[in-house]
């Protein structure tokens, strides 16, 4: 794995989108991905709705549409199993990538030697209070090297398969994956460009509450509290 970084390498990219009842905006999301400059990527939409309500609405014929039982970890693993790219980008449906995101990911892996990483977190809003949360997340992520899923996690596909993919847990699957990478002392990079994620959950529950809750959940998980118990607090 490490030797490949020393050679000239232009890795291909697959995007896995785990979705549930996102039919109204799925085509907008896909169109946004297609607008990335000078890039051709594989897009895989994994629907957690047994009725296929989201994938049935996809109009882009190049998109790979599959179904999986509703669970973000299971859906992402199902998408990864079908992915053909050298790198897999796991993207939440409410997160938009920065311009040149694919080129930045390729550079992080092929040039800088990272096995995976994520972007800085940004919110799709002009409210100033969210700037504080963005700063906090930037500091936390650089100190811990444990980004969350809404920061658009990417990872080399062979490496992802080698470490067993996402654990089948109802919560903290992103934290668990990053901690396993850290335990192996492999490189996780944080690209200093912001994704734009929807603030709807923060606006609904409160910015301070969501920030403190997320920190508490991560600490409790690190202390060994089972994800099944943490899910009750998260929901």
C-alpha cells in the first residue's frame, strides 16, 4: 500500500451516497457532483427504503442504484462492495462538496500518502453562530484525526476492505472507522476546504445542544458505552 504512493498514481474515484426518502433532492445532489470540473466519477446511490423511493427517482442513467437494509453502515458497506474506484468517498445526502473536491482527494492520497481523510465542516447558512461550531470542529478534527461522516470521509478502497469496512453498528460507525485507522498508525488527512452541510438538525435541536451532544457521544463511545445505548440519546 505504502509503496504505491511512491509511484505516479492517478486513482479513480467512486462516490457512495446512503439515502432514505431523498427523492425530492437526489437529482439535484447528483447534478452537483457532475458539476465538479474535469472529472468523471462513479456514483452509487444506496437506498435504505425497501420501496426504493429514492433510487426510483434517479434520472441519471450512469448512476448505479442499489438497495440495502436501512442502516448507514450497512448501506455504505453495500455501496463499497459494488464500487470500482481506487478511492471511495462516502457522502451524506445533505452535504455539498467544495469545488475541485475530487482533485483534492486524489492529491491527498496519491501525493501526500494518506489512506483516507475528510474535509473541514461548513454549514450551508449565513448565521454567524455556526462559524463557532465550524471552528470547534476544525480544531477537534485536527487534534483527534477523527472526522465525522458529515465531513465527507474518503478512503482507499483496498485499505477499506482490508480493515473490514464499517462495523455494523447503529451509530458512531464513522468514529469507529477512524479510530481503527489511527490504531494502525496510518495517515488520516484533513483537507482544509469546507463541505457545506445542511444546518437543519442544528436549527431544530439547537446549535449548542447538538455540538455538546456530539462531543459527549464521542467521549462516551471512547469510554466503552455501546452504540445501541448512545442511539437513544442521538435520536
